C-alpha cells in the first residue's frame, strides 16, 4: 500500500484482494475484498473460522451480492436482472479505499516475527471490527454472528501469542504488545456483553 508497509506474511492476501476487487468491478480494494481473499485461502486459520460459521468463499460472495442489491434498492434501483447486478471485471489495477487503510490500522500489524497464520488473523480482526460498512451489512444479511466471529478471532490471536516460538532469542511481540492485545480483547468482550444485554432488555416506556 502507498503509505503502509505490507508485511510479507499477508502479501498473498493483499494480492488476492486486488484480484477480487478487479473481478467485482471495483475501482478500489475494500475490506470486503480482503474478506474474500481470506475466505479463499488454503490451510488458513482465518479462513477456517469463517467456514465454521458458514461463511466460506461462495457464501461470502453471495452475501456481498445481496448487500449490493439491497444498497441499489435503497436508491430506488430494484428488480434488476442478477446478471446486471454482478459487476463487470476491471482490467485496471484498483486503488486502495480509505476503509482498507483503517482495516490495517485496526489489525495492528507489526510484521515483527509474526507468522502468516497470526498475520491473517490480524487482518480478519481488522475487517470484522468495522461496525458499519459493506462487510457489516453483508454479514448481517447472511445472518452471521459478527460478535461471535470477532470473539473467536480474538481467542485465536491470543492463543497464537501464547504459543509463539522464540525467534532469534526474542518473542514475536513484546510483553507490552501482548498486554495491549489482551486489554483490547477484554474490552471488546465486555462491550459485546453490554450490547447483547441491551438487545435482550425489554423496551422502556416511550421506546418504539
């Protein structure tokens, strides 16, 4: 990326995301294209998390098609032939959406000894933790438990940190980085519980 040094461990994901953006006729690589690139990966812990939730590559592709159709309906474009909704592939190299840059910032990729497995989990975390946008809507339309997905990714990331082998006499991440990631996971879990409690609480007087 222009202003982000992409770690070698996720270069295959980035390349596949660019191909997905071209296939779907997008001018920019968005978080949804990163999600598809993760979903198509082989022998990937991140892809397995998605697959276990019923979100394999084909399911993700269909969910994104549904999101596109509904977004068009919002602006009054309805009942289109599915073939017309499907974008025409682009030949030009896509750029980078600002939302994709935010994904990498949320992922907190450092590249300091991170294995490919861990780096892909970082990217998936960055994609899933956007509360609004194409991915959030597509997962909602697919009936996916986004909070559950985020929770599993967090557990896998923490487990990877605990089990990371020594590299040249040093751990992949510093103790401070480990503690920060644990705090982040705990805060996210607490927020998830609060959100679930609010959804389950009976409406108060005056609420619609």
